[in-house]
């Protein structure tokens, strides 16, 4: 199963919106076939593994990181393929949260006379597909909040200058995070101040589809000439229903999505629901302290990735989050640090709210 998870990770940049799945077919201690799901619409991991195993699949065990599918989508049911190949036993890491499968795949395998076990390395498999799981179980994507800050917790000077706090290695690492995400989200303040492209410039061979760029812009102030329109891929501007028409933005290539507002601002829970309905598994946010604080205060941040640079900017510089004052320590926001790594001269600190901290996040 560890090998199957290793194979599943090869789909980190390419399988979206489908889950990352790996499969190993073995006869005793001998591996006879391997596969992983590359792209949506192409054969699933089990099909690739069965093709590699050939006749050796009969009587073998299939180790797969996710419950085999039973429905006909853009590909056929993997349950049928496993049964037709004569697989004797299926060991799965976890159930599929998709209601089209959700235990039914295991049921079909059992009906076909195949022994089924699941739960092996379940936590690790669920963490690898945390966005996919979140979309089906919570009705919203998994939200990662990325921040670049100084050691004294500042993200920009008092005048708003922020390029560059962290080093080149950290910026390259951020592009990998963007590439594995379904969408990259920012606020209009960051867009106006920094004019970011928000694309994913990585050299991974399977990273073909660029992530959707999402701009939170309640009054449609996005300039039609913004650099975000220069890169390939979808640009979605979410705004309030009372926002004025913006034909120039539509001409520039933007998709305008009006959403309910909350006190003149976009309702963030409605935003996340809308993204999930469009198949978005993981949202990677790169935004200023106002939007970052609003997401955190709303309980919508599932994971923080903070790059800390060995520099100081002082009291007048801008902080990471705009949040209400905490008067008592018992009201502080608790996080669990799951990983600390060195990236060039910087430190990358990964953290999750206590409620989001599965054991697999420590791997």
C-alpha cells in the first residue's frame, strides 16, 4: 500500500478534479502490475495496473488507495474490470466519499466473489486526497492559506511593498503548491497592489491544466489589463449581486460570478460552496491580511503554509491577518504545526487548526 500511495502521488499535478489514486497488483510478495490515475477522462489506476499485470492478475491481490469505482462516467467501472481479470482480493486504503461509489464499489466486488478489506493506511490516503474528500463530505473545497512573512510576522512594509520578502526557493515551492491546486484565490487588494499572474510555472511533466484563478472583487475594480489575464486558463471574478456591469472584464476573458453578500462583502461560505459545485477540490489562497483574516475567522482555512524569511520589518509593517482583538488567551486561535522545513534561507512552516490535524499530515 505504501507503493500504491507513492504511485498515487504522481497524479498530484494532473488528476484534478478526480482523486489521486495508485494501484499495485501482487501475487504473494511479487508485484505483477502497477498503475496510477493520470488525467480525468483517462483510465483509472486499476485499469493501468491490470494492463501491466496481464494474465498474472488472475488470483492476485489488488492494493488500491481508494475504493474502486462502480459507475460509468468518462471511463468504465473498475469493479467490473477487476472481476473480469480474476482478481481474488482487493485491499483498499479508504472508502470513496463520492455518493456514486460510497461503499457500493466494495459491495459489487463482494458480490463478484472477491475478498475485500479496507482501512490500511487510510489516514495517509485521505490526506493525499483531502480536497476531494472535503468536496464530497463538507460540500466545500479544502482551503490552503499561503503566506510569506518576516520573522516578526510582517507581510509587507507600511507602504505595501512586499517583493520580495522570501527567497527564490520559496517562490518556486509556491508554484508547486499552485500547480497541485484546483484554484488559486486572491482578493482585489492584492491584485491592485501587486498585479500577480497567479499561474503555476513548474517543470512537472504532467502539469498540463493551469489552475483556475479566482479574484474576490465585490465592486468589480479588476483592471481589464491585469496580468492575471495574460496567462492561460480560466479567470473567475466573484462579486456581489449589486456590482455594476463590467463588459470590459468579460471582453478580457473573465467569467463574472455574482454571489450573495454579507455586509457589502462577498459571503465566503457561498463562495466555497460555489467552487465545490464547479468541481474544485483544493483552493490555494494568496491574499492580503483582510481576506486572510476573514477566511480564518469564518473557519474556512484548513491548512496554513507560512514561509518565514530571516528579516525584520518592524511594528509599522503589515501583519498576516486582520482579526478582532483577542482580549484573553483562552480566545486565541490554536494551530498545530505539522511540519517545518528549510527552503533556502527561509523556513516553511505547515500548520492546521487543531480540528483539521490528521496523523497523515505529519508524513
